[in-house]
C-alpha cells in the first residue's frame, strides 16, 4: 500500500505505529513518522508518536518537547496526545532528577575523597 501511495500520511503513520508497537523497530518507525509529518504536518497523533520516538531513542528532550508542543497545538482536545505529552514531561523530569542526584553524589565524593566533610566557614567562625 505504501509503495502505491508513498505520500499518504495516514498509511505512513499507521505503518510507523505498527513498526513501533508490534515490531519494536524504533529506527524505521521514526523514519515513517517523519515521512507522515511531511505529508500532514498537523496530525497530532503522528507528531506525538514522533516526539515519543525521539525521546525514547535519542533522549533529546528539547527536540521531543518541540514535537509534543506541535502535537498539542494540532490536537488540543485529543486525550491521547495530551497524555503522551504529560508522560514525557514526567519521565523527562524523573531523568533530570536522577542525573542531578548522580552528579551530586560524584561531586560530594570528589570533594571529600572519603574524608569527613569540613564545617562551613560560617560554622567554624561562630
């Protein structure tokens, strides 16, 4: 069907969903989503799926969020699009928290090198 209708955004989007959800082929799914978006840049579901693929495969928060925002503008009443965006925001926030915690632990270890922490200058002066 796609060979006969290479610019049909509905077919491209449906095939992208099949690749993502059934085959687990995120790379091909991302490619077909991009083609579907070229055919219909206002399809909120495809924009949302593409954003999700970008986040899952590349962890590119800025780019994924941009596509999610486009999806919400294209389909502001679509509960699937809104839920996908909310899940992304939750996941991205959790990931930032984990990165921050790991960074804090590494910094603390590198500053103290196993020695007990020194009191702050204010505490020592009082």
